[in-house]
């Protein structure tokens, strides 16, 4: 009889412990890892405070950044905006805003990217164009990509027949135009400028040559002129 009482007492005690350990966590009596129970979400622009006290968060990275939580990318990681190019603003809310933005974009004849890297930017722009745009626009920019040739889509213009600038090409890539949707989700701001630079370089003969190429081309001419004078 005594053994049965002990067994029943042990079972009831174990059951009580198990039930308490599986109870709601909002009022946990002892919390070893508070962030596991009460995750802290940081606003990128807020001051980093210790979530469990009134003291400033003394994590070295926060201290070094004046306690700001918007930290720079970790060394060796891929930066989300390594070009330093930010979005030009909110998407147009109506047709009037769109048309005004498109007209203004036509006045932009140079990209905001570093001109010293123009040759590399255009090279990358070609790669992105071939992967993203050529299906409709064609590798020659004539509007005869494989999708158009299949008859599935039509009305894609020939770049040679269009009055465009690097700014207007970037604007259309960002906001779309007519039947073409926005490619802001597929290409970041810097890469959209690179595609626009490639379009102007490859399909509009009046486009300015990259700064590096111009300097290289000018050097032999200078030497020839000097030799002629001698």
C-alpha cells in the first residue's frame, strides 16, 4: 500500500512539473535567453538601447556608430547598394506624374555612376541586357527578340528609331512604359543605369564613348601630331 502511494505521488509530481513547463511563456518564472521569448525588433534609424535596461547598448559596433542601429555591411559581405545610387523617388501615382517624370528623364544624358568605370559598366550592362531584355528587344536592339519572332508578343520598338536618352531608358526600366512593366524588381538601380548605358552605347550611334576609351583613342593621335611637327 505504501509503495502505491509513493508511486502515485511521484506520478502526480512529475505531471505537475511537465504541465508547468509547457505552460504559456508570457509569464515565464525564469528566462535564461530573453531574446528567445521576447524578440527585439530594431528600427534602422533608432538609437540602440539595451532592451532590458535603460542603458545604451554597449555592443562595440553600436558604440562605434554612435549607437545607431543602421550599421554598414560586415566586411566581406555583399553590400545591397554598393553603387551608392538611390531610388529616384516613389513610383508615379497617375498618368500625369508618369508623363512629367518621363519628359524630365529625357534631359538626363549621363548616368550618375562613376565615369571612370564606364567601360566595365557597359560590359555588365550588355550581359544584363542579353539575359533580361533581349528576349523581347533582341540582341541587336531591333525589337525582334525570340518572343516577338514567335508571335507571342508584338509592338516592341527598334531602339534606332526611338528618341531616347540614358535617362529615359533608365526611367522606363524603373517604371515601365506601355505594355512593358517595371524591371525594378529584377535589376537594382545601379544595374538599370548600366543597361541604359549599354543601350545608348550599342544602339544609338550618337552616344558618348566611355571616358577610358576616349582617352586611349586620343593618345595615338597626339603622338602622330607631334611626329608630324618634327
